[in-house]
C-alpha cells in the first residue's frame, strides 16, 4: 500500500497534477519524429517471429497464473490474483475466450486496461510531486495477458539487446555491471591517463517513451504485424485514474509512456534503450568517443564506453571536449528518436585522475561535477573494498538493530531469533561482490557474540560456547547462525563457477583481458599487483579452496588436461600413476591431444606417448591405466564443463559450498532431541549449551579461573558438574525416576546429557513421542532454575514440590501444543502410562 498522503496539502496539487499529467506526462507533444534508418539493429528470425504469434494455449496461461502472487494490490476490477487461483475452473473458459478474441482481433474491451496510478514516495517527507513515483495497478486479466506476452518476448530479447545492457533477463545480472565498472575504473586509474565517468539520469524514463518510436523499432527488429498490433493494443488503450489515499481522482488517457507495474513495460523499455546503446556504439566505431581500456598496455583488450542497466546509464570516455560534444549529440539524437531526455540536474560527470578543464567539460553537458568514490546501482564505485567507509553503514545497521535495551528483555532463545533475522537482512548483494575485510568481519561477530551471551560495556558475560561452534549448522551441533566470512566466501564462489561457464559474457571477457586466462580457461592467472578498486583479485584468491570441490566433465577435451585435472573419479591421473606420469612425453597435454582418429576409422582412440619404453615392473601400472581409461573415451560432441561435486546434479550452489567451508562436522551431536521437540526456544538454547557441556556450573566456572568451592547445592554432597546436576545428583535422579515411573518405563541413565538426548528422542516412535520428547527439556530446565534459586536466593523447594512442578510444566507444555486434553494433573499423569 502506498503511504498515506496528507490530503490537505496534496489535493490541490494532485488535481493539478493529474491535469498536468493528462496533458504533459503521458501526452505526446512532438509530431513527426525522425526515424532511425541509419542505425543497424539485430533482427529476430522467421521462426521466432512465428512462435511469438502462435495461438495462446491453456497451459501457457495457467502456468503464468500460477507464477503470479495472489496478494498483490488489485487493479480497478478489485479481483486479486488469488481469486483467479481459487476459481480457475469456473473462469477458465471466459479467460481463454478473451485470449482467443485478442489473438484474432488484436483488441480487447478498453475497460480491462484501466489502471490506478498510485504514488509511491521516493524519500522521507516527500512533499513535491516530483518526489513520488507513479506505479500503475493494472487489472488482473490484463496483467495475465501482459505476462503471457512478456514471457514470449523474453525468449527472443537476449539476442536483441546489447551485451553492455544488463538487466534482469537471461544470465545478465546487476552485479555484472558493478564488477565491470569497478574493473574498468581500476584499469584507468592505474594507467594514469585522465578520463571521465558520466552518470546519466533519464527523466521520467518510463513515462516519456514515444510510442511511434517503439512501434517503428519493433518493425526494424523484425517483429510481425500481428505482434506489433498486440503491443499497440496493450500500450495504447490505457486509461488512468490517480489513487489518492484510497480514492480516485480524475480519469485520462495517454499518448506516450510505459506503465511501471505492467510486466511488458520493462522489456519494451529495454528495446528502447537499445537505441542509446546502438548510438553510442556507432559513435565509438567512428572514433568519436573512446571508452576505458582494459588489458595489458598496447594489447587489444576490451574497451568499455557505456553500461546500461534498465534506465541506469554510465559512460566512460577521455577527458576531451570533442568526446563530450559527441556524447551530447548522441543524447540529443536519442531524445529526438525516442522522447527520452537526460535530466542534467541529476546527472554528473566525475573526473578520473588529473583533469584540468573540468568546469569547461561539465558545462558542455550542463551537469554537475562529482568525485570518486561514487555510487553506481547502489554499490560503491571507485573505492577499495577494504576502505572502512563502505562497510560502516552495514556495521551501524547491525548495531542499531541489536542495540542495548532489547537484550535486557529477551531470553537467549529470543536473542538468537533476533540475531538470525538481523543477519538475514544483511545486504547479500553486497557480500556477493565485495570481500569482507577481516577486521570488519571480526567486528560484526563481536556485536553478535556480545548480544547473544548478554555482554555489554558495563558487564561482561562469558561466551559459553566457542563462536565457531555457534556458527555451525544445527545438524552439526551449532545454533545455525551464519558465519559472515564463510557466507561471503560461498557467495563469491558463484563468480568462480560462472567464470568457467560463461565463456562469451562481457564481464568475463573484461576479467580475462585484464588478468589473463589460466590453464584451460577455468580461472584467471594469479595476480600480485595491488589494486585500487578492482574486485577480481580478491575473488580469485578463493580459487584454491573452491577448486577442491570441482571435477571435470570431458566433452571435446580441449580444456581439460589428461594428467593434471580431475576427470576420472576423485583423483587425477598424476597422483594415481606417478610412475607413469614421470615418463609421459607431454606432462600438461590436453585430453584432445592424446586422442587421435586412426586411418580409415571414425572414432577416437587413446594415443598416449611416453619418452621411454616401460620396464617390466611398470607394466602392471600401465595396463591398469589403459583399463581405466579404455571405456572413457570422450565422444567429443559437447564442450568441456565443470561439475560441482557437492551437489547431486553437479551444479554449483552457495548453500552446499557454505556447508563445505563450515565443514567441522560433528554428526554425533543430538541436534534432533534439542531442536525438534516443541519446547520453548530459551529452553532449547539451554539444552544445546548443556549438551556441549558448557552451562556455567561450578566446575566450568573454576576452569575459567574463579576461585570457588565446588559443592552441589541440591544434594549438598558431591561436586557440581553439568552431568551431575542434570542427571546423576540424587535430587535430580529422583525427579527422573518419578517421571519415568509415570510412563511405566525402566531406564538406565546414560553418562552425559548429550548421550541422554541422543537416545531419548522418539523413543515411543514417531506417533507417540510428542509428550515424551518434551521431558528432558522440562526436567533439566526445572532443575537449572531451582539450582539458581538455591545458589543465589537461598530459597529451597522440597523434593515433592519439585516433582509436582515438573509434572505441571509438562502438562502445560503439552496442552499448549494440543498433545493432551487432560485438565487435571492426576488425570494427565495416569494418561502417560497408556502411551507405552
Ligand atoms: Zn548434587
């Protein structure tokens, strides 16, 4: 829901605005725009054109429907998607009739395409109308149509838009742009040649798109008449009404612009932005602008002159008047062609290195002068990831969320939940690109650790369990908190994986040009040079660890080395047959080089070469090798690829890598007995600490150096240890006995808390253990509370009181989850014996 807008201030302006909008924002003012005949655009193929225009199928529509979320704000007819989900069988025919009619006649009832315009404030205390972003709430049926068309368009789009134009489609990601921008800038800074970065803001980008230009462009790109008719029907039949505090103001049509909120809009917008990309490319080809060069000096390398992400545009060029004039010309042409204008007030040029005539240059574009570091797509550009300034906001956010007062009122279980939610809101996109410096990670951990164990400036509390153990997954005996360092490494692993696969992607070409390809092209060469704002070197540092989990799937065999790479089983042939490896003629030969097609044959056979004949004692190894590889002659039909060994399907995912990094597995830890029963969270955390043997009993305090007499205050006989207190102390023991008696069970107490928890869970089988599973948490918690009362308050309960107390707690917890209907304690206790 949009935030409530103060009606009193707003009404006159809004009415004015919807008036202005009806003539200004969505109304085309220019007539007779020039066309773009001189520019070349990629074209779709005939079969693609046909598949775009094929009949709509029930399956296609249904699939789109199921992908849409039910609870998004509804459009003018008030039906949410949830309605269509629920009532599909009833409305199916009507909806499909609509699709068939649309397919045939390229029109639909105009009222289906009315939109509510809701105004979303772009910042706090938005007052001016410019501070609001108009988002369209489109009707459900139209949305369905638009999404179906968008899905079809998406298939052909990747080919049409250029590679410098990243977006949410295909494999192109927002982070690619940020990585490329940082690496380009880094190269430029190192070259010491002055340059300029221009960040452009396109004014009301979506709302100002010229329709004629769009339809013309669709034609140029080879889209058929029918398809263009459909797009025209979708874009040009819109009627708007502005939504203010839930009621409607005005009603007007439009003659330009794409609606933000319509699934088709983003894709159509990308096509429009292709024009800018094309114009810039053309200018670059004519040597009128020169982008930043990446790669060794005097090498061809890669030049990057612009990066577009949706309407975010950034340009790189030399600090020259002529080049800026060319850019200005390009932007004017772009405006004339498409109706999209650069908002000079919000654009900036940023000098790279020593630029002398900066003011003069800025005046050419009439924009302001910025400085490095700057922000690009919400990420830092032009600063080292090691600089504190980029991490401070994250640390502050964490500190603010876990600030002092909350801790006082939360149990350890509650604190754990709060840390988890705070951690999960840490900016993942940030950690997916920037390597977190050690000092920052240590501070993040300190904040969490102090919060969990309750330390603050005034009072120190012991961390009961080592932080590495806390950060293990629950199944491995941890609390399942995320270790920031390991998580960061796992996220960066994704780049290393993509590097091996996305051979033709722009980002990879930039990285390869700059750092050089390693053997086989699976990684880059190791780089020792210091970097200013380059990010790759530190990502690549993870390769050694990452590659341990890789194996190779041989196709052509041109990128995989016969002896050195792991392509059969878990080891490479060099390690399996060291005595043969030393005799091999070419030690780093690729697999394709040790295969050949014999004369007259069609299939490849092995052709290993050794520099000497084998001695008798080496023959066994030689035959064994031949036997091993005999059946594994690669067919050579596909490309060589990587296989991620930690997952069944061979594809990388960050979760499996994260677990591997955190691999100190302790599979014997009784995590199920702690986290599965329906006991309160604070009790579960207590059990977890006890199972690690780390609750603050007197013996543990003595280990930490407190001079104390070790004496159990419950039985006043033995020394106090975790296992004594919770299991073997005579007082505790009789509590256990009374409970076991109620269940009618004879039980031999195991030696340790962990031992008890691991054999207790689900003792009566899956169906009957609900109440039983609660018992350890219930009893140990009561004993712990009583023990603390004894030592700190000097109040004692009698054994009978404790028994009643434990029975009552068990009843309450069981009732809370509906495990029992009994209301009286005696009734409940006698019902327990029936379970067995
Ligand atoms: Zn005792």
